[in-house]
C-alpha cells in the first residue's frame, strides 16, 4: 500500500526468528486507554510491578504510537498491520470489511489455536475483529458494556486450563482505565486522588496473574506483547478523554515485547503499534517484514478523523520521525517530543521541518465524508468545508459532546436534547449533533422537530449514508414503509456490512412478506453479532415458512440449547425432523410437547406418524389416541393419512 513507501531507512538484514523450531505460543495483551507515562518503570505516582517486570525481561519501546486515539480503529491496525487508510475503520462502531486479511486468520491457517477475550462492547464480534478466532469471548455482564480485568482474567485462566497440542495465539483486552474511573479496592483507597491511576494499577495486578498463568500453561517457546490502544487526555490540551486530538497524552502508548529474537533493553526509535501484526507473524515464522525485531525506522503516522467525519471539523494527521512530531489540522504544528513531551512549544515557525515529515502529512489520504468506510486513494482530496474549525480550537465543546453522546447511547433522549442544542448553537454545521437531535426527536415521537433536523442534516451532508440510514429508521419507526424501504435498499447496496440498516431492512422484508429475503438478512446479521434465543426462534419460524428445513432445524436447535426447558417450539422442531426423516429426533422432540400446548392434537398426530415409520410396538394405540383427541384440523389429516390405513 501507499503508506508503506514512507519508510525512511532501508531494510535491515533479515534474521530468522526461530529457525525451523516449533512455533511459539503468543499472547497479545492490549491495555485500553493507558498513557505511556502511567505504567512501567518510568511512571511517577504509580506502581505497576507486573508491567515493569516484563519490561525488564524484554524490550520496552519508549516512543510507541497508536494509529488512532480510539479503540476499534487502533485495534484494527494491530490486527491488520495497516493504517486506517488501508483498513477503512476510522472510528468506533464501524465494521472491518471481510476482504482485509487479519492476524488471527493467518495464524489459524498456520496451525494455531486462536482465542480472544475482550472487555468492552466497542470490540464486540459485530465490528469485525472476531474473524479467524476459534474462540471470541465478548460476553459482557448483563446490561453492561464493559467487564473488569478481574473477570476477563478469570475467564481466560479457566480457558487456559484446557489442554491442546496446538500452539496458542491468545489476545486479551483490558478496558479498566477507560472513563469512568472506578478502581476496585485496595486501589480505590490507595489512589483516592488519582482514580485513573488506580484503574491502571488494578489492571496491572490482573496482568500479573495472566502472564503467570500463560507461562505456566504454555510449554515450549513463547512470545508476549503488551501494548496500549491509546492514552487519555486527563486535561492535557484541554482534552479530558481521547479521540479528539493527536497530542502525546492520547497517542503515545506503552509497548513491551518479550519473545524469540527480541533483544533486552529499551528502544527510543519511534514505532507504530500497527507493527504488532508484523512482529507476531514473524514469531510464527510467517514473514519478517516490518517486524519490531528488526531495527527498521519508519515515519510513524496516525490520524484522528472522528471530529472531521462526525462534526465536519478539520481532518487531523500526525507524523513522527526521530524526536520531531508534526501535526497537520488546518495548519502545521511541530514539536520536539523528547525535550517537550507536553507539546507546549510549537516550533513550526522556528525549525526546519524534515521533508519526510512534511510529505507524510501532506500526502496522508483523508477519508471522504460521504462514505467513510470506503477505501480511499491518496489522489482523492477530501472535501473540507471552508469554515471548518480546527479541533483544538473547539475544546470547549469536548465535554458537552461526550456527555450528550453518553446520554444518547443510553437512549436518554429527553436529557440529550438540550445538550445537543447547545452544541449546535456554537457549531451549527455539526452533522453528528444534528443527526443525533433528529433521532432523539424521532424516538420521542416529535415528528415535526425530527423532520426539520433531518432536513438540516441532509443540507450539511447531502450524500451521507448516515443521514439516509437514520432517516430510514425514522420512517420505519412511524411505519412509513414506502419511504423507509428505498432508503434502506440504497444504504445496504452501497455498504452491505452496515448493521443498523441490515436490521431495519430485515424487519421490513418480513412485514412485506418477502420471507426468503428476511431469512437471508437475518442469517447475515447473526454472523456479525450473536442472536438472542428469541431471535433464533423467529429465524426458525421464518425458515420453516420458507421451506428451508435444514436451516429451520439448525436455528431451533440453537435456540433450544440456549433456552433449555423454556423452549416452546418442540412441535415445530418435531415436524421438521419428521420432514427430514430424522425419526428418533422427531420422536424425542414430539414427546417433549406439553399437554397444555394449544396444538397438542397435532403433536399426537405427528407422533403417531413417527411411531408407524419406526415400527414401534404401540403404534396402533398411538393412532387410536390421536383419533380420540383429534380436533377439526387433525381429524381430516388422520382420515386422509395412508400410514394409518393398514
Ligand atoms: Zn480504547
């Protein structure tokens, strides 16, 4: 890809990682929201013994950079080895396209058992990173969007006790330091004034348990990567969380490698965390290029596009080479990150900026506003509105935006509306706020205000798929199917992996009586996210109506596995088994139908058929019982049934 051409130094001599020896088991631990200065031997005001012990055993990169200050895109870079321009995921809640090869797939093909435990909804299966994993545990506690490191570690340890001869690739993601900061005891008391650090310290304790268990369980060689996905503003440059700016607080992350061919010590070479991908492939013997085992230097790139894509502010790009860091967001800023890690002094007017850096930020491909998911080429120039503000100049809105989006996500629309109006009073062309306002009004049944806001959104971004999707959902909410359907059809045709549009279209197809399409859409949705038992039942019913016996059986069986005794479709399942000539299963299923079932006579009729086909000794008695208890429907069926006429 294009960005690969930005490399500053020539490749070093290739070296063999493990020769022809057994493939090492590999553990990748990603630490969410962890600042580089909040963990390890150089952190002040906090003790993180587990991380520091690993750092002492391996190689610590003191200038490692995330590719995006947001969870999903940053992890996507580690799993693909690509910058966002290459993998297409610029913000959370997008979907990694199925045609991008991912790390777990490569490792599984090479004979690895691939296992992941993630701790936040942001990385749920539906966003595309589960591909290639034999096990992908994204189960959060009931009603929650995250789980604590302790629980994730407990579950991982339970899994590690299973024996396997295959080498293991294990990815564990911890989310604790993410806002809100609520560390467990004793860390809560110990870090009373700095609860963020308390979360990091609590996570470090779990990291210690995890590393110990991994190393005990894995026999033979092993590699370990510990890396942050991005940092946290904590007020630096007036950013309290992350995602809006590109300063060190959120971009500079911890990175430690312990494993085959890794020299002990520290490295001050700036590196991108996307090379975690290449390093793990190197350990697995699947190619050495870009491995952090080598000393290849590169111009390290990063971006923060959410303010651009969502709010229409200036796109933000960053490049680091040596100690010089350039940020371009409407204008160029330059910092010496070694002498001035707080980036207090912009050197743009004072120093000669390296040409490699200037070229890198100038040529960085910015996504298009119309289709942020689409692949972008370096030649297509982004459409940036003339009066687009620089994100750093909008910092007064960061907290209210964060608060509004939190309320919106929790569906507290009435409370979100005044905040959204406040944002729009200061930033009238903010697409995200306009769309959120429209959707909030729509959900509350404020038809007139909703349509007015949707019109505003369409004026800001006439070709936006987000606008089309949310407007379609609005029409669907008001049962205006004839308006909703064409909009949704267009969105799904243009972006076939867009979950909210797929879900809405599946419901509409069902209402239109286009059952085959409804079934196909539901199947696609349930690959992207886990269906509930009720949804599996509905899929089974639709597939049955559509004559897809095998699919209907599969869906009902899965629902039954989840529901146990509460499963209410034993009659349907029995009928399906009978149709598929799976007679012993048909018998068991029909025997489970309760006496109180409104169609119990049908169960008796079907059971008698099965009895005849199985040549059961009591078949005559079963036919007699079916006759005796027959209702209007089964009476006719029994009279016409040839099986009963011998
Ligand atoms: Zn994150």
